[in-house]
């Protein structure tokens, strides 16, 4: 009723949309946020009607990914965007209208002593300088929790396994 009054006073169009359900569950932002915050990306996609996405400009990081052969395109988590569960995801990166497969870490990077939240996609089969360019990440599947590795070599080996998983998952999408 409050929204109806607000809209009428300003001559704005409005409509009441009845509650919607999917498989007996009410579609709501609260439910979808809960799915994202627990890494249930496939189910969140069903309720959203599309993959969860994070967009922003590529910023410079510490350059550690380059040193181990896994260069990442660092993004700052935009304010107001839901942070999915910390961990590694199978994603697609959209850059200048082209889609690429990407393994994306969201979290604090415990192996390298990180302290703030970062979004770091490794765009597979891609080697261009994209600092300052806009990128959109589409999240398809949660692969594993973020974890601290004993060495950068162990981290690299795990990320390469995640890349193989991502290729397999997304080859059919």
C-alpha cells in the first residue's frame, strides 16, 4: 500500500506481482542471498533465471599470479553486491563482448597472507593486458572452499586441477 501511494503521488506506473514459487519454494531475495552465501550457485541460477554476476574494472594486484604462471584479473568486490561463499568457482568471464572460461577465487588469499576480500579470476587460454578494462564474471559452480596451501607450488597444482574441472563443467554450457 505504501508503494502504491508513493507511485500514485508521483504519477509512476506500478503493479502488484503475486508471489512466485519454484519447486514449492517462494522466490525471494532472502532465499537467493542465502544460496549465494553458501556457494549453491546452480540452485541460485535456477531462482535468478541467470548466473550470479559480478562486474567491475580490472585492477592491479600484487602480481603473484604472474610469478606462478597463473595471472589473475583482480576485481574489487563492488559495494552492495552479495559476496558468494569464500572459495573457488567455475565461471565465465565476459570481456569486450567475448566469453572466456575462468577459475575464480573469492576470499582473502590465505596462502599469500591476504587480509581483504578479493575477486580473482584466472581467465583460461587468455594472455592480454586488461588492466582498467571492464569485466563481468558469471558464476556457475562452487568448486571448493578457499584454503591455505603449504607452498605456491601446491596452490598452483590445485588451481590447475580447478581449471580442468571448470573446462569439464562449462563445456556443455
